[in-house]
C-alpha cells in the first residue's frame, strides 16, 4: 500500500474526476474493460430523494448511509459535515437548521468544494459554507458545532483516531455526531487491502467494527450507539479484478463481512479532559 500522502493524492484525483460528473454518469460507469455492474465507490449508496432538502445536483451517489436522517438536528444548530462532496448532506442539514442555523461542509478536494459552492449559490443559501481542508485538521474553531455528520468518509483517512479527536474538539460540550461509514467483521484478502481503487472505493481503508467503536470511546465520547447497520455485498465482477475465482470462493466462505453502519455518540456536557477545554 502507498504512503499516507500517496493515498491522499490518489483519493483526491479520483474524487476530482467524480466531481465533474453527475450521479447518473457515475452510476453507469464501467470499471475496466469488462464493463462491470458498477464502480466500487457507488455500490453502497442509499436513496436520499425522499428527504426534505434533497437537491439532485448535489447527490453524486457516493455515500453509504443517511446520517442526516438520524442526526437529531434542531433549528438554529451549527452543523459540520465531514467530506461534504457536492453538498448533499449539507443541504439536507440546512433544511433542519433553518435560516437561523449554520452548516459548514469540509472537503479536501478542490473540485468538490467548487461544485458544492456552485450548488449553494444556485439555491440561494447564505448560511451554508464550504471550506477546503483535511478533516484530521479541520479549518474551524473549537467548541463550535452542535452536530457533526459524515457519510462514508472516515474510512478514507489513515489517522481515524485523529479524526475522532478533531470531532471531539469542534463539538460543543453536549454536542453529538451521527456518522455513516464502512467497517469490517473479519479480514479482507491482502489483494483487496492493497488495491488503491478499493481504497478510494471505501472498502480497503475500512477497519474492524469493534476497533472503530473503540476509537470513538477512546476519544472521550459517551452514549455510543448504532443507529443503522446494513451488509455491503461487493459484486463478483468487481472482486474478479483483484481475486481469482478460487480466491473469491474462499472469501465468500471466510466469514468476513463488510458493513455500513451509522453510529451516534455525544461529547460530555461537562468535561475538562485533554480534548475538552482546549
């Protein structure tokens, strides 16, 4: 596997290309010469179209859940969306915060930030802002947000513990997050773990579910709960790009599971630990 910076460059390049396409083009893409069923990065997306605030131009079909549906956002809240893409979750969050709230989207791909800003301008939203930056070092102040949301992004980051520490920092005491992400039960084959395309597709960078939940607790969060969980099935035509027929059969009977989870946790209301009062 490449270095952390090489991975970032690869992910940025991939998502810059995606930003230039609409959802239908992304979902009809072929991977490789075999014209497979779909690209790996959009095999797990959920349907947003029934949610109030949904904007089709901001939906690139890249998520693995509906975190804003579970985020308990209230009128007047300040919400931060990590890996905001074209702005889909931000615009749905804005429907919940109303004009008295504020929504800040953070994404490290300039093309995505440009696309999101263009979408916000079309919608006339002056309380939705998009900032370019790494979610390991968020370009926002401490104790700012009532709610943090994220949709299938933390698996793309090597330093997941650092991201949870940053989420803790930017949340107000008593604030909470709702995050959808990919986790594992068991181990992926080495050829999958080491494939750059599978990393960009949110699979290879996933870690064990228990380890993921453990990082949340270690960052100081309380009230950790799973709001939703679903199995992710990778089609054989995608697996076949990395594994032989025999290896696919072994993988399918190995007991390894790939899951999308939506997890909720709270920053304690009164706290003066190392990450609380900074």
